[in-house]
């Protein structure tokens, strides 16, 4: 009889089977096999929040197969993902298969390599019931909030709406930011910039006015600025102080789930769901020449910054062979995880540093390559020596006015030879200053007063929203991607380029929730609830008592809200457009239905005209010459097609532009973004040129 190992996905099963050999059968459960019923709450609140679990519909054949294989096997090992959700799946499988909970049959694979699989199989343990109870508590808590609040929203706003514990707070953050932007009052301010040259160089550099007679001065009006400029007429710009120093720039820590999602969003333009899909595939295993099927990165749901000694040694070996001894730090780098981090796993890193991104490029998809390159470079850089910057700060006097110039040059590149983090707002300027000494007289080339206005806070992007959720301790690594996906799918939030902005529906729902269920959407309260769930996981709190404490206040609030809103409904305001209703002449409005936004006549029910929202693009169809419309595929991916579809079948993923083909005068399409090319899609033409020419 062989032993049975149950994992979650077929890809993972295939990789692990390769390492375990013929004495093991490895099969995938395809995620959860049991869950709460969809048709009802499935939780007996009055009797200790007892859940009712049922077999997931459509998995009957798989469950029968698992039961038969379990019966025919000598030993059954549960090797689902090494996190709270994976522990719950193993617990459900153990119950379903009738396994003894006291047997050590739970194995974890932090990395799916030969060493990682062997280590996991050599160290089985019993199922951690605290982890299971933490998952149950979270699932039941979310079920109670969703199934109790959603009917309230149906009655008071519209049918089909739903509320969620974490996603409602995420929407609130986005709505609150939109309110800040609306309420922002821009303030005028001015700067004075002088362009000067040093005696040793004819290359001009910039200096900024900072004050008068050693006191900082902020210029707020043109009059104040003109007064300073008048002082500076015919002034001699003299260097009064030159301060030189060496600045150490340390590498960034290896990735956690949150930082990986943020950097993939900023650097690669990946949506969070896309990042996690590629990461899951890299973790589960890919067929690589010489190595066969191997997991290329460690487990990708983690908030720990811990790195194993073996991984660090492997990184040092690669750094020494590739860059030399001087790029290895004098002592090992230890990155400290946040106080609330779950330290069960390492940080996200390549399983084998010697497998470089270039080596795997021909064996993986474009997304897998880009993400692996990001993870690999971040990890290797995190184990490298500091970069050293020669910094210079120059104080300049002109009459009684003070100016300052700063700059730096790189004396040793250190980790930056490989990796530099992308910032949401890149404000760092590298000005290399010429050789300058105290007493030097600088030659003025130009001086200008420049008007500026303070800017409102930026809308959240996926990267900055994840950062805010993490900083406020809302949700955990596994929840960020589904949270963002959910609030967009529910039409509470929409994308505007890379930015996330609330819809009118999202603002109305958030306003109602803040008014009637403030605790549910309160950032601090939600963070406190996450802490309680973490304490359940650590065995410090009882999961039933945690649920009971929440429900006592929640049920009271729900009753008060029902009373407060008796006989009232909240209307979602319509957004008026410039599209004229061809049946009655009114300006049509944007409404939100079950399948998204659409145009409707505001004269309903007298006029029932509705139509799809279409977005026109520059240029014309290269087949028939009609307009090109922006459309969305069933999976939500943007593409472009002729307005005459289906009579004209033209479609493309490339973006139409206003540019014309110099060969045939047809519309040019942009392929591959800013670093891509313009292509002509007219049959037989074939013209193309680089975007950056």
C-alpha cells in the first residue's frame, strides 16, 4: 500500500510527486472541500456560533475519490498551504476522511524543492486547532456581518448589495480620501531659483532661496517674491560653507506579501490579483531545464522578514561569484518583522539563488518572469553591502539672502548595482555639483521667481491602498488581493487609470455605514478585531467568546439602525452625461445595475430608454473606416473593436492613437506601452516604428 499526500492544486501535486516518488500518491483537493452553505447563514448564533458545513457543490466526484484513496492508503498526509486557510482545509479533509486528529499527519512545505519537501515530510505534526479556530472565527465573523448587513442595505438602498467586514473599511479609506480631495483648499506659494556656475566649471547648477540673515523665509505671494528679487539685483553670490559627508544607503528588506504587491503594482503595473496568480504559480512549481519541475519562490503569503541561514549563505555565494567580496556585508543582515507579524514562514525569496531570471526566461510566462525577476533581485540586493554616497551641501550668501544647493555622487554602488525600489512619488534628485570651496564667487546665469500651488492628497492606487491597510493593521497578507477585487466587482470603487476612486454607490453605502454602523467601518475597531483573531491563532483567546463579544454590540447596533431608518430609503445620485436620449431629448444618466454601469433616461417610467456605455477612441477602423470603441472582455481585459461589430469583425489589444501611418494614412496603434512600438494594422501595410524615436 502506498501513502497518500493531499495538497490543494494539481500543479503543486505534480511537483511534489516528482520528489516523493512511486511510494506516494499525490492528489489535489482543489481548495476547500467543505464550506458554509450559500443559501443561508449556516451559523447557529444561539448555540455557541456552531457552523454547519456542507460538501461544496460540484465536488461530489472528487470527494468520493479522496475517500476511496484514503481508505486504500497506509498513511494519509495533509499538505495544504502553510497558513490559516490551509490549516482549515486540512482539518475539513481530516473530518471528511475520518482521520484521527491525534495523529501527526499535517505537513508543511515552505518551499517546493527537494529539500523543502523532504524537510516537510520528515517533520509531520498534528493539526493546529488554534489555527483552525482562528480561520473559523474569521469566516463566521465575515458571514455574520455579510448576512446581517446585506438585507439591511437591500431595504434601505437597493437589492443585490452586500457588505463585508474588511472590504467596507477599504472602501471607507477610499471615500475618506475623496472627501479630503474635495475639501482641499489650494494655497499659493513661491520659490526663487538661481542658476549659477562655479569658477572651476562652466556647467550651471541650481540653488534655492531659503531665507534672509539665517532665518527661514516662506514666500506666499508675488509681492513678497518681487521684494526679495529686488534685494538680489546686482548681488554677488558667495559660497559661505561647504559641507561634505558620506551617506550610507542600506538595501531594502526582502519581500513580504504586502511589499511584493506594492512593488509589482508600481514597477510592473500589475493588479494585485495578477501578482498573486503569478506568485502562486512560481511557488507551486515550473519545469526548468536541468532542474525539472521546481518551486521557484518560497510561500508567497507571509508578513515575516526572516531569512534562513542556508538561504543567506546561498545568496552570499552567488554575490561573491558574480560581484566580488566587496559586495558582501561585513555582518549578516537581520531584518526585523513587525510586532504583529506571523513568523511561521520566511520572507518571499527565490528557493535557489543560482537560478537567475535570465536562466528561466524561456520556460515561464511573461508575468512569471517579471515577478520572479523582481523577487530574485530584491532578495539578492537585500543581502548585499550598503551603497555609499558622497553628499555635498553648499550655503550661499547674496546680499543678506541665503541660498542652498545640495547634491551627491555615488562612490560605491553596493546593492544598487542590482536593485532600487520604486517610489509612489519620486522626489529625489541627483545633482552632481562641481568642485567648490568656501569663498568662491559664483557667476549668476539666471534667477526666477516661480509660482506654485499646494496639491491635494493623491487618490489611492492599489499599491498605496495595500500600504494603508497594512499600516492600519486591517486584514492580513492573504486578504489584500480578494479585498480589492471584491470592492471593484461590487461597483463600490472603480479604476481611473492606476487610481482607485469611489463610485456614487460606494459613497452612499459608506455614508450610511458610518452613520448607522460606525464600528464596522471604523479603522481602529477593525484593526482591534484582527488582533483578537491573531490572539485566537496563538491560543490566547477563545474563538467563541471573541465572536460573542463582537455579536452583542453588533446585534444591538443593527436593531438601532432598523429603528433609526424605519420607513426611510437612501437614493444613489445619478451622474448626468452629455449623451442625449434619442426618444425624449433628455440628458441620459449613468446608473449601476447587476452587470455594471449603463446609460438610462432620467424620465423613467415615462421613457424607458437604456443603452450601453461606449467609449470612443482616436482613429478609425483599418478595415471599414468607422469608429473604434474601447470594450472589455468577459475577464475584464480592455480591448478595441469596430463600432459596426458584428458586421465588421476588427478587434485588437493594441491601443488606437491619433497618429497616422506615413505609408497608407491609416490609424497607428500602440503596442507594448511606452517602450513598445506604433504599428499599422491595415492589411498588407506592415509599417511600424518605436514609440521612443
